[in-house]
């Protein structure tokens, strides 16, 4: 059995009750041929984009059903013979295909979840060094390099008067 989708446009000369009765008639026909109705949208009055059989509006309905291909021919003939139907279309509904996962440039698969280790940041002389916990218990090399450097000499604030006195001494005025 295959899944089909029947969309139809009924003439606007009928009433909405007659349109709903036609939808029930199709549903009972499908069920009489040992098919199952998956989804049904009752006919709704709509204005058409262009005229069909000299009508600018009509009742548009749809039904999705599962049926044997042999019984589908009978349904198609029934739709052609009915004077209420302006246009109909039966489409085979295929199940959606699974999309293949895209390849990524990383060696890690896109679907795979990787748990990351907790990272602790250590600040030494305004420089951040990260170290993985709990695996590394020794000092990382970057940390050793930072601690080997001599601390910066603290400089005093020099005032303008001191600079002028130094200049006078040097120039010998």
C-alpha cells in the first residue's frame, strides 16, 4: 500500500454542506476499498488565482490516505465523472529521506558530543595561564616561564620640579 494525497477544487455553485458531504463520500470510498485516511482537510471556500471552468472561486479540500494502487484507478474515475469537481490531483507521498550528515573538517564527528575537562585559570603578573584539572598535578611549562622572569622594578613618580633641577645641573646654568 502507498500513501497518496488527493487535492480537489469543487464548483462554487454548491453549498458548503454539500462540499463537506462530498469530502465524507471520498472518505467512505477509501475506507470501503480497505484503505485508511491519514489526514483530511474539509473543503473551504477560496478565491482562485485564475479561473477554472469559468469559475473564479471554489471549495478547496484535501485528503491524505493509504490505498492499494489498483483501487486508486477507481477513485480517479469517480472524480472525473462527478460534475461537482472542477479540478483534482492525486500525488504519491513518499516518506522523507534522511539527510546524510555533513562531513566536517574537524576529526570529531558532528553528532558526537565531547565532554570537556574543567579549565582553571591562574593569574600571575596579569598573565593568564590555563591548566587542565585533575590530570596535570605538575606545573605547566608556561607557568614556570612566567615565574622565572624577574619582577618589574617599581618606579616612583617623578615631579616636574625634580626634572627641571636635573636639567639645570646637567646644563650648568
